[in-house]
C-alpha cells in the first residue's frame, strides 16, 4: 500500500526566537510534476513538539522553493536541519474557468492584485473620520467602525 502523503524536511537549522510566523526552507522546489498540486500540512507529531505548521497550497505550476510557514507559542524553538515537520498531500487541481496566470517562482500571494489592509487601534471611543492617503491623493471617509467578529466600515 502506498502512502497518501510525502514528508517534507527542513534544509537548514532554523531558530524561531519570537511568536511571529517563520518561513522555514526545505530545499525542495516545484513544479511538483504531472500537473499535480499539493496541500502542505503538519505531521501529526509536530504539534506535540510545540511547533505549529500553517497549512498552504502548492500550485501545480509553482517553480520556487517550497517553504514551511510555522510558529511557536513558546520561543526559543530550534528546528534542526533534516527535521520532518510537514507533509505534502498531492491532489489534481480542479479549477473550471481559471485564469491563466504564470506563477513562476512567486509565492505567498504573488499572483493577486496588490491589496491594502487597514489597521486601527481600538479605543473606547468610536472612530468617525478616517483619512486614506496614497501618493498625492487624500480621501477622508466619515463613518462608524463596527469592531465585531467581522469588521465592517459603515459609511
């Protein structure tokens, strides 16, 4: 019987010194072959060691190095080279009417249009005026921010 997954090992020692997400090199590059894509997930033993691997998709046409996104709630975490902390689960992508975007070696959102994310410190008073500025263009928006589970700007 064959396994449904392929283990992915680290190619260099990585030290995670804080709780931010680290990109861990594997030395393995795409494309994966035969038009296959893969889901990158943790190995079952990884979380028991205090390391959390964030899942991701490796597209069939990705040509760069596959990197593992991981974090730890208890830094300092040392991951030796050769550690099998993730696995690839291959699948045949089914994307009807997908646009033909060449991915190449771009990774982590490289095929999307540029996006702007707005963050605002929450206080006891409600923000009513927001000023957005890009280059020489300035836009003032008046509204109320709902800071519920799904943040919404109500103009």
